[in-house]
């Protein structure tokens, strides 16, 4: 039995042609590239320090809002522990994607210190980054206090039931060493940028929380622990959440020196972080 099918070619519509042109437009491609990976000159520009500091303030506020807020809601029995520990990882993914190109999305004092130790970030910028990270964390906890009241120490990171501060300290060393290793291996110099970095860092934060939260609360970030401790007024075992991440970050920097050399702004790192190793990061695709 034959089939009377129309085999005539379908003409391309003007809309289809416009979509094709937009896809291959070099200026648009360059614009999208800059949104995701940023401009090295802008990241290094001293006159844009206010922009980088604001980005770190905002990003750390968002991270601690989700991390400590998840702890509060878990303590109230309204979300599971899994949800509480996965949420910060997802938040970090989002922060890296939408503003990592501005400040590097450090969001963590030991990350800024690690980049400086690797000679990828100027030491003179470190105090400012740490100050706004601590401020962002504090503001997030002030917000949580206003919304929920002082529930369970505002999601503070504390040793879990049956664990000591010493055990939490040891766990924070191991967790932070791996976190900073992931960051140093996926970052573009001192910037957490691009899809690869977002997935690697955010995914690891969620993974660490899923297995280690009952031991130490998986802080890996002195700013994350500082905000709830200051606003709730509970400094129990706080030393473990400062010393542990610092030691862990130092271990990660040492491991990176063995694995990849001493650092110092290798151009290859930028291409690797973008997933375009072998191409020119700042060069737009050719116009067709």
C-alpha cells in the first residue's frame, strides 16, 4: 500500500535564520564568555575593589543564610539532615555561576588564604576579603535571628552528640583539605568560575555534609562558624572550626605544590577551569 506523503523540502523561516545568526554571533559569544569567566583585567583592577568586596559580602551572606538556616529548620524538625547539608552545596554552585567572575567566589577565609599561599591572589587583598566574609556571615545570622529567634544556636557548627571538639577538629582538617584541593584544582588562578568549578566545589560540599555532618557539622569555613557563634553567643568548640580549616587548607596547598607546582597564575589553569584547555580564554569564536 503506497503512502501519499509530502516530500517537498520545508523552507527555512526568517525566524530560524535569525536564530542561526544569533548562535554564531561573535559579540554575543564574547559577552556570554565574559559573564561566566570574567575579565582578568577587571579582577585585577584596584579601582573595582568595592565590587569584589560587595560580591564576597553578598555571596557569604547567601551561603551562611542557607547553611545556618538549614541547620535551624532541621533542628525544628521541618527538613531532613540530608536537605540541610545538600542545600549549601547547591547555593555555592549558584554563587559561582552568577558572580564568581566578579570576586572569585571565595566565600571562605581559608580559601582566600590558600589562593594567596599559591601566589595567585595578592596578600594585601586577604584582610579585606576576610572582613567582608565575616560580616556577610554575621548579617545572615542576624536575619535568621529576626525570623526564627535563637533556635538551636542559629545553626551553629558544633561537635555532634558523642563526639568531642578534638574529633571535630580532626574531621574539619580532612574535610577542608579536600575542599581546598578541589577548589585549587578547578579554579582559574584565584577565581572560582565556570560550570566545572561550580559542579566540583558545590558537589563536594554536599558530599561532605552527607557523610560527615553528624561528627562536626561540616563547616570547612571559619566565617560559616563565626556568624552563628557571634550572634547566638555560643563559642563552644569554636577553636576547632578555625584551626581545623586553616590546617586543612595548608595541607591542600602543599598537595597542590606537589601535584601542579608552586602556582603563581599559570595561564593553563584559566583554560582548564573553563573546560576549554588549548583555546584562548579571552578570544571570541570566529564569525561565520
